[in-house]
């Protein structure tokens, strides 16, 4: 037991005759660790990107609500009439009248012949 522990501390498993097997395994573990680190890095970048996009969506949604409320205020009749009074255009005292246009039906060529 003591001999095996000292061999590990002295790294004899790396310089013995069958060390190629050990080196292959060590290189495999190193490559696996590098792949894990790269995968974790990409995952964290995506998480940060998602968080940033979520914040941007919240900001845009609040801006949309704000703009919509401003538009509602501008569309109100009282606001429009105030702006028109500033330009000396006053509201009409006579209510509007709906104009109906009656389209005359044109007779087809065959109906004209039969008459």
C-alpha cells in the first residue's frame, strides 16, 4: 500500500513502460474537461442573453403602453377641439348629414338587346 502511494506521488505511472495507456486516458480526461468548460461557457452566455432580451422586452412593452395612452389622449374629442381652436378652426354647430350615393345599375348587353 505504501509503495503504491509513493509511486502515485512520484508519478511513476507516467514514465513506466505501459505509460502510453495512462497518457491516453489523461489526455481524454483533459479534452473532456475542456469540452465541459466550453459547454458551460456557452450556456452562461445564453442565459445572460436571455436575461438581457427579457429586460428589453419589458422596457419595450412599458414604452408601448405609454405611447398607447398618449395616443388615446390625443384622439379624444376635447383634445382635438382644443388644438383646432388654437388654429382658429371651430367645431360645427350644425350636425353632419350623411350623403347617400345611389349607383345606377347598368344593363347588360343582353338586356339592352331584349328591350
